[in-house]
């Protein structure tokens, strides 16, 4: 399996869960040092681990990543484009470059990676994308992020139509998950978010990883084109 954003909070848990099941892994992230540190802890398993430095906003980086993955393992059976950025800025203050950078990494980067991977997807392969509750509801001070995640939802459905029946494509839509990416959000608005969350707590990265594993497995063999909410009821209640 290939996972981008592997050194991030959720990506790490996805990698660890699949490593624990003996999967061969291609781990990609912009932070090469953090990526290698992660890989060291996973190489004690039965599967092989390949690390590749990767910039989600650079199509050439996606091409190199896919080439190295296919060269090492021959094909891709599970693809998890988890790389993403979450800067804060009001639309009125946002520059063109700031808007483009978020769209480039969070949406264009997913397209580029999947586009380059399609010829190398194994029969029965699964793609699991990352949306967000922001992609359904919008997000104050994160319009570029919300727009990119709304695009992921539509891209996921479109890919499911185009790549079936050989490949399934789904997405996970997390709410507030305790990772470094949302540290500032939790500090500023954590109480308000919890008050609107029926389960009355924030999520953990391992809970998202478990849903990714489900969608990639044969247990989800008749599910495609879906976006699965994993947010403690925040979207429903809000």
C-alpha cells in the first residue's frame, strides 16, 4: 500500500496499522527525517517498507513516487493520499498564492497522484481519500481548505464511476481529530466543537486509521463512491 502524509498524525496510524498486518508499505511525506524515523519503527514487521520524500503540490514528485513504488513492488493495491495542509486565513486577507498552495496540495495533489497511479493499480485495488467535515459545512478562516475537501468528495464519486468495477474509491471525512494539524483550532474553539459533538470528545488518529483499513479491506467489497463521516456526530448535530 502507498500512503502520503505518512509522517502526519493520521498517516502514522494508518502506516502502523497496515504494518501490523504484514503489508508492504510505501511511505511518502515532505518531512524526510520524520518519515525515516517512522519507517525504522515499522521495519520490524514482516512487510517491506520503502520511504520516498514527496511534495503533494508538485506533479513531478507524484510521478517519482509512483515510479519508485511500482519499481519496488510491481503495482499498487491500496492508495491512501493523506497529505494535506490546514493554514488559517480569512478570505479577505488571503493572497492568490495562499489559495493556490492549499488547492495545489489538498486537491490537485490527490488528482495527480491518482492519475499517475491508475495504470499501476492492481485488480481489486482500493483508493481511500481524505475529505473533512469542513468540506460539507464550510469552515471559518479555512475557506481554501474547505473548498479543497469539497472537491475531494466530488472527485471520489467521479473516480468510483470511472474506475469500477476493478477499483473501489471511497473517502473518510474526519471531524476534530487530535493531531498537530488542529492544535490551534482546538485551543481556540475546542469547547464549542465539543458542545456540538454528541460523543462529547475529540477523535484519535487510530480511529480514523481503523476506518481507512475497513474501506481498503474485503469487508467493504460492495462500497464505492462513499464518504464516511467519522466525527463523533459533529456533522449530524451541527
